[in-house]
C-alpha cells in the first residue's frame, strides 16, 4: 500500500469505527427464567429474576423488551410450541404487573429446542432489554 493510502486509511479508521459503534447501540441486558417440565408456573427464583428485569426496564424507558419462550424437545411439537408460548406470555404478564407497559414487550415463543448441557436449559424464557 502506498504511503498516501496508508495515511488515508489511518485517518478514516476512527470515523469508520465510530459510525459502526453508533449503529450497534449498547448490548441488551439479558435475564433467564427457568421452568419445570410441562409447566409455565413461576417459582420464587423466577419471580425475583422478573422483578430484577422489570427494574432494569424501568431504568431504560425507551428500550424495547423481547421475551423469548422455549421448551424441551420431548413430547409433541404442538405441545412444546404451546408451552413455550404460555411461558413467554406469563413472563410478559408478570412484567406488566411490575409496571412495564405491554406495548414495549415483544413476545416470541420459539417452541422446542434441543438440550444443551441439561434438560432444564431448554425449559426457559429469556428476557432481553434493549439491543
């Protein structure tokens, strides 16, 4: 590369980096609520996680909230889709009870996913704030 091109590339690098970072925005805050098999009921730990997520959402009032529901692979696809939807809706409803406007929340049931390390990892709802 010629010295002139090298100087141009070095001069443009900070501008390019700044423009890329500006479009990316901050990384979303993530919270995970786990469920027992075949259930959309929250336990005390899940309720605490949702309270923490709601506090973070109130601190960032312009941020969108995405609630992703998952289920394990065992059982019928229809049941797993329904339970992932029920889990996501229950978490979203609990966020609304915590003062988060329903219009800020996108509910996305994902249905069954394969086990990763443990079966309980598949039975979850992920809450993402911002991003």
